[in-house]
C-alpha cells in the first residue's frame, strides 16, 4: 500500500552531528500523525527536511508518488506540502493580509483572494486584524497566522512544528479546536509537539523520536495509555 508520505531510512547530518540517524515512517491520506520527542531529538530537522529546506545525507522521501528527497522547497509546496514553522516566523513588518499573500505565492493570483477568505473563515480573528502588522500580534495570533499562511497554499499535507509553544492553555485549546476543524477538510496533518498529551488526543497515530532514532510508534490511544510513554513524555494528569 502506498501512503501519502513515505520516509525511508532518512539520515540528516549537521557537520559531524548526526541529527537523524535513519528514520522510517509513513502518513496515510487523511491521517493526523504526531511526532513526540524531547528537546534536540530531531523533530524540527525532520520537518525542515520534509519541506526541502534541509537536504538529507541518505534515505528517501516520497510524497504522493513523487520522490521529493532532494527537491527544492518551492516545488514541494506546489506538490502540496506546507509547513507552519517552529517559532512562528511571520513577517513582522508586513500586515496579516500581506503575510497570507506571501504564503499564497504558489496559487494563481485569481485564487489568492479566495484562499485568504478560506483562512479568514477558519480564523476570524485574523480577519479582524488583517491590516495589522504581524509583529504587533499576540503570540497566539501569530501562531494562527503561521498556520493560516500554510493553509493558503491549499496543502494536502500540513506540517505543524510546535503549534502550542509558549502559548497559554486557553489559546492552545483554541488552536487545537481549529485544527480539528481543519482536518475535517481533507487535510492530512503531521504535527510535532512537546505538549504530547494534547498532540496524542488530536492524532490518530504517533511516533516517538529519541536523539535521531524512532523508539516507539503506534495508535495515539495506545501511546497515551503506555506507562513508559506516560513516564517519559506525559507527566501527570
Ligand atoms: N543548523 C544546525 N547546525 C548544527 N546543529 C543543529 C542545527 N540545527 C539543529 N542542530 C542540532 O540537531 C539536533 C536536533 O535539533 P532539532 O532542532 O531538530 O531538535 P528538536 O527535536 O526540534 O528540538 P526542540 O524540541 O528543542 O525544538 C540538536 O542536537 C541540534 O542542536
Ligand atoms: Mg524543534
């Protein structure tokens, strides 16, 4: 069976640091898959490699039947993968609307307005703030914009790197509620999170990354119930 995303024995090095030591995973169309892992495990490295921002030393990435292993980032976006990066990275001196337009660079100009309208429907707050400079948005609003900017490309696979980072619990719940709506629109999601409990409640399946190697994988429910995962990643509660 072929999956929307297939990753085979992926290896990524930064000089002599081996950040990904041969990992294999898959994401089926329509799934939400969570990657858990401590700081420095290689989660962001994986996301950036899937987006074409980092070139792997070895291994293979296949998206929808296309070999994207060494493809440029813009072609990968055009194929249907969009990333909401760690730390949000919105363009602070541009308005909300301009940020969304930048995100929509792969869309035909005539479709950008409709794509933006779709994002404003998902995040009404962004519509209210559309003329505001992104750098003056709150942290939660910037996270919405980062996700919105990825959604403007009409991705089939949405990569989310730590969408809850640094946000108050109520904002985190709001963002996950919106993401639940997004997944109903046929968007497949690969999410990286240190908030493991939140991510596993949202996901169908999960993988655990430990310093560049996958250590566990399984249905999200099983990972949530596993004493080992609870002790290492879920804390109390
Ligand atoms: N540009 C870089 N140059 C050298 N080493 C890097 C670079 N980027 C990441 N690393 C190293 O690669 C390893 C994996 O980093 P990565 O950012 O992928 O981890 P992460 O799982 O996303 O961590 P966090 O939870 O803190 O975001 C770390 O040891 C990190 O120091
Ligand atoms: Mg990271």
